[in-house]
């Protein structure tokens, strides 16, 4: 049972790595022929500046699916209803009106305003990443609880939520620096194998703290 829980906790990370592998193999980029309807999510400032956010969305969707499919007190209808609503909300807030949605725009605006008020660059960056993590994590946490968690609050659950936010904040800081860390020019051109390998490493580093906290929480509940 413990091994099954560990495997389940790895599913979101495996999902985003699979998405990265698919993009690398197919060579999908802005140079590919895509339908005009998809252009708002292929072109633009935010996908060029924060390309790994695309895989963070995959992680979030897989996390919601894993929570809904895992052990818990919820009925099948409650799991399906709130996991679907959570997935739709995450897609909406992450991709509307274009790539990045409110999540990246909120983080970028916060960091930009902090910098314009003469805050140090590291602080402005951290504040922006924190706002993006709060928006992203708020959707995940709210709908994970609604889908398949006890609805009664407790200090332990509140503490776990705060730790999860800190883990996502760390992850946001990591993926926001992907360009500076050398993952290449995707989506302007296709991933090259070394760039895809570095992107995979950064994604694992970014997601691992949250995945580990999720695993520990599940093991604690099952103990």
C-alpha cells in the first residue's frame, strides 16, 4: 500500500515529463504549423519568458486527477464534480485570455510594481513568484479539498497547506529562472535534447518539494 501511494505521488511529475518528452520528439514550436485558434497560447510574451509554466499546468491537472482517484472520504460524484471543476478553473486562470492567464500576469504585475518602487530585484522577483504560487496553489488546494479531503479544518491541515504553498513558491522561483539557466529558445524553436534534459531536471527540482509533501501527507493519513 505504501509503495502504491509513493507511485501515485510521482504521477504528476511523470505527467509533465511525458509532456516535455512529447514536445521534444514532435518538435512542436512556434515554427510549427498550428491552427489560428491556438495562436494565443503559442505566441506571446509570457510563454517566451516563462515557458516551463506550460508543464506546471500539466503537473497541476495531474495532481487534481491523482487526488480525486486516491483514497478518501468523498463519493464518486463529489470526486468527479470537483476535480473537473478544478481542472477547468486551473486551465481558465492559467490560459485566459492568453498563455499565463491571471497566474503569470498577477505575479508579473506584483514583481514589476515592487521593482518600480525601488525594491531589490531579488525581493521583487520573490514577491511575484509568491503571488503566482498563491494563485496556482489556491486552485489546487481548494479543489483538492473539495474533491476528496475531509472538509473540517484543523491546525495540522492548515500547517500542511502553508508548507504546500512554500513548496510551490520555491517551484515558481525555479521555473521562472529557466531562461537564465539555459533551457534554450523554446517555444521560438524546438527543444534540442540537451535543453530538454536540463528542462526536465529543472521541472523535477521545482516539483519535488510539493510532491514529497503530498506523499508524506498521504502516508500520514494512511498510518
